[in-house]
C-alpha cells in the first residue's frame, strides 16, 4: 500500500474547519436611492429615476446618477437644495 503525500490528500471543505473567533456577519440596513426619494416626497419611482439620471441628486456632496445606489444610515441626499439625512430602523 502506497502512502500519498499530504499535498495529494483530500482536504475537508472550508465549512467543516473550525472558526475559533468567527463573528456572525451583521448586515447594516440600506435603502436604494430611488426608494429613499419616494419617502422624501417624490411621487413615483419614474420621477425619482428621472431626477437621479438627470443629475439633480447628490449623495454625500457628490452627484449620483445610479438609482440603485445603496444608502446607509447618516448618508446625506440633496435634492432641490434640501438635504435629507438617511435614518433607517
């Protein structure tokens, strides 16, 4: 019977290996920019899309043209000179 070198022996899947100091992943709540604008009074998602793609929305002081941009707590969204701060529960 031949012995195979360690490098050729099958390794257990990563999930089977113990994780001594593994911290469970915590997800920070987020909201898409177009959804957030609807909570700020923009009547429809279509109008939110037009405002964003038309260059009329800033996030944290920078122009944002992606309607699916993920916003997090304390992000600042500016629309028509009004700044809205993201608060999620």
